[in-house]
């Protein structure tokens, strides 16, 4: 019979530290080293947040260091890839471009009475009062993206509403951690604000997906037939999110919170 201690003992949590590692070209990189009770094998990964080494509880640090060394060339290629796809950072007077609808638009800076980001010809213009701080800048960025997203929704919704049994109660834009959209029990649609950074067809697909839940609340074959009838290219957009989704979400988080 299990002891009382074993029944109430808390589950071990991952522990973290940083490994400094030198690449073949002499660059030093920091790797987040995580000893994770859930890990079954050594695993090295790289994403927009940096490099990460996951170790099972019983793995030694020496075996982890050897594993990284064996994958030195792969690690360098992945780090270079994410450097090329670097996330946009908002720095007054220095940020030269911002993402919108799958493109990177040139950004000009100016002074004004109010913090305001707006379209300006083929690019964007950011006007700021002399004493405006980062909170004002980030609010202006969020307001701009929300306005752009609502403009897109205003173009697409009239096309799809006549094919639905009822309209959504409302459409909300949120910063979502994992999902791209959802439909609540009261028929309110929530969409991730990061969708406005994606290519327009991907944004439109997510809208169609959530609207089709007004017809079928599941992901049955019947549901996907409804999606395909309205958006035949939905598989292309699903593949696009698999490839670009994490970068889009991380890009929005960086712009809105630093």
C-alpha cells in the first residue's frame, strides 16, 4: 500500500539554468537548460525565444553538453534562421518597419499632439508627443492593429453572414496565448489580434472557421464540409499557421509588451 507521504508528495517541477556554448564560428550563445521530469530523452530546440536543451531527470549534465556539441552545426543554422526572422521591436525613432497583413511596412516617425500610428502612403507613420513614454506607444500600436483588424472583418463578414443560421453576438479581438479563435456558448466570436499580422487569407480562414461553429459546434466531417464550402483553400492556411503561427504570436507580444 502506498505511504501517506507518497500520496501527498508534490510532483517534481522542472529546474532551469543557462548553459554558455561556443559555436564553431566563435560565437557564444546561451542555451536554456531545463531538467524536466516529463522529458524522456535529450532534446535540443530553437525558436524565437532562443535555444533550449531539455534533459530527463536521470541524464547527466555531461551527456547534455556532449549532445549539444554533437548538434553544433544544426544549432548554428537554426539560430541564424531565427535571427533572419527576427521579431519586431518598438524603439522610438529607430524601428524602421512594422508587420501588417503578411508584410513588413516601412515606418516613419514624427511629432504630434497625440500618440498615433496610421497608414501613410505605402508605409506607416508614428506621431508622438515629445514626452510620450512606452505605455503610450504600445497603446497606439494596439489601437492601430485593432482598427486594421476590424476593417478587414468589416469587408469579410457581409459575404458570409447570409449563409449562416444566425449572426455572431459580437466579434472580439484579444491577445490569445495558443488559440487563434473561439466561439463562446452565447455565440460571441473571439479572434486573436495577431491575425492582423498574418497574410489576409489566413485571417479570413480563421474567421470562417469560427463562423462555421454557429452551424456545427464540433470538428466533425460535417463541420469541415461547411468550412470547405466557404473557404476551399483552408488546408493551405492551416499549413501556414503551422509554419508561421508562433512567430506571429511572439511578434505581437513583443510589440505590445516589450
